[in-house]
C-alpha cells in the first residue's frame, strides 16, 4: 500500500472551534505510524520517520516512545539529523512508575520534551533524566479526543501534548530563520 502525501494547513485558528496550533499557516505533514489504539512497532515508526524526512518534512515531531532502543531507530535519527531536520519526541509518562529511559527521545540529536504543570513545575508523571531537554505544558491540555464512537474534544495530560508545543514553536523559528541547523535550533 502506497502512502500519499497530504498536507494540512493550520490556518483555521481563532475560529472559536476546536484547538489551535502554535504555528498558524504552517503545513502539517501527518504520518500515521501507530494504530487506532496508539500501539505500533518500532519498524513502522522507523519507516514513517524515513518517509517524512524524504517527503518534505522540515521538522519531525513524535508524541510516542518506548523503553527499548533499536539500532534501526538510532540509524534513522542520524539520517534525519544529517539531512538538517530537527527531531522532537515525548520523554514519556513514567516519571512516577520507575522512570525508564524512553526512545527515540533519549537518542542523541533528538530534542526530548517533558511535561510541565500550570504552575510551571515538572509534572509528577513526566519522565525525567539527563536526556530530557525541556518541559512544556502537559496538564489539562485541550485536544482532540475519541468518546462514545465520536470525534470530540477534551482535556488531556502527558508528554504527548507537550511535544507539539515545542515543535510548533520550532516551526515558527524555522519559518523566520530557515538556515538554522538542528543544533542551533536546540
């Protein structure tokens, strides 16, 4: 099955409906790598990362991760970094549950995003450690949801909603300064 490129323009913000992204009028290149329950394989994530890098992504944002690193993931991260594309990933939600290191966030060249509270403190669930680069709002974030078989909106918690805040801000920066390298952006 062939994937087709479909860009979505984040331009209908401030319309009193739904949620708004950080970078109005930016193009979003969605790449589905997980199933409807949020599960998937490392192989599908790697395939999606290569596809995004080779099909025009200027920033890669991943609200996903797992506690096992694979060589294939490390290789695709290096491939994307060498193409000059910044990578952002959620640090994980296991801070209160043993705090395992989460990948791809913990790989070099990935900007790992933890979750902060409305009081600007790190949330109790957010994974932490030397690999986490920064934290962004991750508690009570209004987002899309699935409830009773219908699309709706609701408040969510996690490093998954925190990561797009940072990658959206990075998209604004890259819009203004397209020459920025991933290291300069970080």
